[in-house]
C-alpha cells in the first residue's frame, strides 16, 4: 500500500497597510500557482487573509515568497492537515476589507486590543469580571465554544457592531475578552470596541485553532468542535477532522442526527432549511448534486456548494454568493 503525505492546510492573515495591494494580486497568484497551492487569499489596503492548501514544500514555498516582503515577515499562519485536497481552485481576490465589519475608520493597524497567549487564556476568562464574547457567527457557535461565552447570534460579522451597541456599555463592562477561529475577526472587533470606549479589550492570539493546538485537552475550557472553512467542516480538540458535514444549500453544519432526518436530502436541503428554500433554489441544488455525483463517478474535481444564504463567515465574507464549500468565507479565521 502506498502512503501519500498529508496535505497541509494553512490559515494566514495579517493586518498591515498594503497601499499597492492591487499590483500585488498577479504576482501573489503566480506564486500560488508556482507552488501548487489551492485556496483563496484576500488582499486589501488593510492587509491579507485566507486559507490555502498544498504540499509541505508548496506551503513552505508560498510562505517564503510572502516573507520576502518586509511587511509580511511576521505574518500569522497556522497549520492543520488532511488527507484529501480541501480546495479546488486557486484565487486571489481584491477586497475593501479582508474581514468585513462595515464600519468606516476601524483600523487594526492603528489600534488593537491586548493579545492573550493560549496558555494564559484560561486564567483570563476565569475572571468573573471578564465579559467573554464569541465573535463568530451563529452556525459556528452552535457546534462549539468556550465555557461561559456569550453568543451574539449573528449571521454576519457586519451585525456585530449593532449587537455590541444594543447589549453592552463601556461604563459597566470594563474588561472584555473575545475570540474567533484564527484571530482575525477579534483584531477588528477589538479595534472597533476600543473606538467605542471600552477600556480593557483582550483577544485570543491565534484564535481557537492555536488554543486547541497548544492547550492540553484535560486543561481545556473549549467545548465541542471548531468550525473550519474547508471541506473538513469541523475539527476536534486534537485538530483531527470532526463528524459534521455541511448542507450545500444553506451552508449550516449538520450532525449525524441531522443527516438521519427525513428532511435531509444530500446536497439539496437539511432540517435547517428544508422549509425555507425557494423552488428555484431547490431545483438548482438538485442539478448541482447531480453534477457532483457525476464528477465523483468519474473521479474528477467538482464544485461542491452554492452559498444560498450569502453568509459571511470568515468573512469574506467571504461568502460570495457562490463559492465552493471549501473556499474561505473569511477568512475568519
């Protein structure tokens, strides 16, 4: 039996002023192609963000290329592994924001909260005076979060500012700690909250993924799985692939129980959306599923999903209106 090396999945981002980001697009895309990299990177004047995958040599080659630029020397980057290619395309997209908050003037390059290392996180969130907020979207929070965390129940990161204004007061909530998948949303959220007058704002450095990597499970305050923006859908505490799938119609993570429901139709609908899809959407989903099954039978790559809800996730928000399920919708990360 032959064994192939695992595919490296790298989530990377950095808030840094890239006034030449438009000119960077083609060279960056070429560097990805030259190194056999799949996935999507978002670039904007405020920085770079995305999730990509490739061989060990390919990822190392891309990171070396990025770090030739002095502005990228300390770019944040986290790795996990999988056995199958989680992305089907190679893209570099130009954006107004690399994670979309939608509030003019919020700039993590000018002001950001206090970074907290994973090994110091438990002590911080154990403080009863600390307000712990999960900055991710509702479908992410539903499958895993930290003990005691508040769920804003947002469907898009754009909703976060209004949630904060409606529920919290800088005069009463003196200490705020926030977290997200890879750290990027928290940087922007912390910058926003500082601008709103919150005095002590903390965020988990490297996000949930770094915490799961560095904090032993027996000491962990994390409960459940962590949603990731590729075909694995979720990872467990040991960063192995979880048991969740994803509905290709509404993008919601679906459990084994969901898949056993009479309202689950692979690639078409799930218990979360079966009664809300339009007939046009349902027909499109059925046609897409037929294409997927045909591609699988031929052992060919295939696009796997249409984002009918236009979520934002990692915020590309990434969720453009149509994207392979694997493309970062972020990237949160």
